[in-house]
C-alpha cells in the first residue's frame, strides 16, 4: 500500500493514521498496523515503545495536518464572512468523516489525556481562529454587534462535525452541504 522508499516508521505512522480513522483505537490492532504498513513483526517495537506511542504520533500528525489546513483557509484572503465560508466549503471527504472529530467518539482516546491532548488542541485552535474572525467581522460591521464570536465558532464547528455525522448516516454528502448552506444563510443575515 505504501511506497517501499518510505521508511518503516513512516509506513507505521501512516498506517496507524488510516486505521484510527477507519476503526478507532481499540479496532486498530498492532497486527493490522503491521499488515497495512507491510512491516515485519518486531518493527513497531523497534521504532516505538508500543501501540500507544505509535497512536499518539499518528494522532499528533493528523491533528497538525488538520490545524494547518484550517489555519490556511481561515487566515487567507477575504472578508471575515468569506473566510468562514471558505472553511465551511473547503474540500473534504465528507462520507469518511473528520479524522480528528472521529477520535472524539473513541472512548479509549477520550479517557487517555495524552491521546486526547492533540485532539483538544486542534479543536481549540480552530475555535479560537473562527471566534477571532467573527470579532473582526463585528468591528468591520459585517456581523451584528450582538453576535458572540465564541458562540458562532462553536456553531461553525458543530455544523461541520454534525454535518459529517448526518452525511455518513444518509450515505450522501447532501446533508453536510445543506447544513453548510443553512449556517451561511444565517451568518449573512
């Protein structure tokens, strides 16, 4: 599945990222990681102390990737409304769900402070960016003076994460798209 030019540790990390997204922490067995990575029996323990360290490395990478993507859109060009719209409409694998948001539904990750930390940091950073954009929009008169930046940020993130859930449940990205359109129409008014 992965290029042989990729190091074994990289193949292990990438395999773990994919498996966590697909199966969650409990469903991601060392055997499945090794098989997906095309790595030998002792490879994981040669590069990592065990499944938890490998999972943490994978979660950190996934979280960082999402954070960088969100920051690029949210700090990009455009008015505050346009940047929020760009974030909501950016390309996503809607039916697969959010690789970070799905981790919040995994009780083993949520119960482990180390594994949960990158998830929390990423969601907090996205909320902070959106709240700042809303406050900027209020200063520019684009959003009403009574709009609360933190509440709108929570609504934006809830729309995205809830949209993933509805899309997966229906088997169609239409539910995600409807949620985005609805939120954007509310923000415009």
